[in-house]
């Protein structure tokens, strides 16, 4: 039998691997912007070595605004590049911890991370500024897209392009799900819970909360703590 | 008819279903925005979600468009606040407690138990979307192609989505 301790150890390893992969992903994006932010970067590194908690409300808003405006193709690698490497507001360990909390809670990773990092830096005002900053550029852009689509959405050329985009989005989603499964599923039986959830929603047409609560409770009970007893027995 | 209260209600509710990712709420979003409230059609929902993948920032920003179509600028703002407000509040409150519960054995159980279910929800959202987006051999080939390229090469996914738009323009162009 696998003990809980082993499990959580493996989990932690996964997370550090996860973080390393994010580092790889962000490398290309960072390299492209490196040339004109080089000097800026250097001065900031010096600053943050002196003090990591000098982030002002405006700093937080602007940093997250930049992430919100430049994070094409997924926010997480950009978050790490900016918050850990450029600003030194949090370290890698904190980043991975916050990410794992973000994934367990409802809400998008990107916005949950903004809340957690903002809170750490400047309390509720920090959180508010961070989430506003990260959402604003995309929201304004999408508002424009909405206007355009409303006017030209039924144009044959637009429909043709959108057909390709929608198909690509399905492939991208599958890729995301596969990546998550590899990292987050710790037990063979987990695939049963995943399959049960899919069947409940797609075949039985359960509502999402019903599937989430019923299958979720079963899965949590399956993973119920039992290593705890073993540990206390050992202690005695 | 004033849609603002309905927008606030629907998106605050959907927000709480985004466990593991925005797509977890997609099947329910389809039922409520297309079926119950008729704010848009299913193909439109698929289109704006997909276009959203090309935009920077959190990847469910397309909800702004639903709000805009149903209730103008105010609708868009209300939708945005309703969709991100509740989970933001929850993250703010729970995160601190969650850190304190590090020694609590059920914390690991909850994380390990929710992981397969949230992946199932994402997959269910993916299938719901595939039903509308994969309409034939060509669209199927694009989806599989994108998946294989991503598995094989480190490439920015947003670039692939743009490339697929170009492929779409040429493959599905009007005669």
C-alpha cells in the first residue's frame, strides 16, 4: 500500500517539475522582450535585493496590467517570469504553493494567482489592483471583438476563419487536459472518477454542480486520510 | 427587457463552477446562456470562446461579449464583476485558512479528490464544445493536428490558433 507521505512527496516533485516547465515555456517569450527591458531588469533586480516588500499599489496594478496585455497563449508562464524573476515579489516555492491553491479553488488560475500575490504584497487593495490589472486588457479587447463580430460575424470569410479557430481550440483544450492529467492524477482509480464525471455531464446530462458534488465527495472519501493513523501509531 | 439582473445571477453562479479551469463551467454556460436566456446561439458561443484563446489575459474573457450583447456596456461590466467577483472573494478568504490547514490530513484528500473530478469537468466541457466545433473531417484534422504539434514542439498555443484561422480561411472559404 502506498502511504500518504509517499503520495505528497511525489506531488511536491510534480509541482517543482511543473514550475520548471513553466520556466521553459516563458523563456521564449521573455527572450523576445529581453533586448529592450534589459537595463530596466537590471535596476529592478538591484532594488528587489534590498527589499522585496516595497511594491506600491500602482506597481502592482501596472505589473499585472502588463501581464494581462502580453500573456498570449496562457498566463501562468508569464506570471512566473514577471513576479518571480523580474520583480522578485515571491520566490519559486511560494509561486508553486500559490499555484496549487489556485488550482484547487474555483476560479481561473490567472485571477486566483492575482488575488493571492496581491494579498501577499498589499492586502485587499493589492488583490483588487492585481485582478483589475490582469483582466482589463483582455476585457477591453474582447469588447472590441464583440462589436466586430456583431457586425461582421455572419460574413462568409469570418465564419470560415472561425471554423478553423474553433477546431484549434478543441485541440488546445485536449492538450491542456492531458498535461493536467499527467501532473495531477496520483492514483489509477482517479481515471475512474474522471470518466464518471465526463459520463455524468455529457451522457446523463447532470448539471455541473451535481456532478461536482456527488463525484467529488466520492473521490475525496476515496482519498481520505489513513496515513494519519499509521503516523500516530509510529509515534507511540 | 432588462437582462442585467439575469446576467449577474447566471455569471455569479457559473463562476463558482470553474473548478480546475474556466472550461469546467462550459456545459452549464451553454444551458443557461443559449438554452434558458437566448443571449446567443451555440455556434456563437463556440466562436467567441475560441477567439478568446488568441487574446492575452485570463482565458474566459469572452464572457464580456455575452454581457455586451445582452446588456450593452453595463451588461459587459456586470458580467465581468459577477464572473470574477465571487471566486476572487473566495480565494482571498480561503487562501489564508488553506495555508493554516497544511497539517490537516483532509486537505490532501480534498486536493487529490478534486483533481480527477475537475479534469473530468474540463474534459466534459471540451466534448460539449467539440460537438459544435468538429463538424467534419477537416475540422477534426485541425484539432488533432494542433494537439499533435503541441505534444511534439514547444510553441505558443496562441500562434497555432492564429494559424488555424488562416487554414480555415482557405479550407472553408466561400465558393
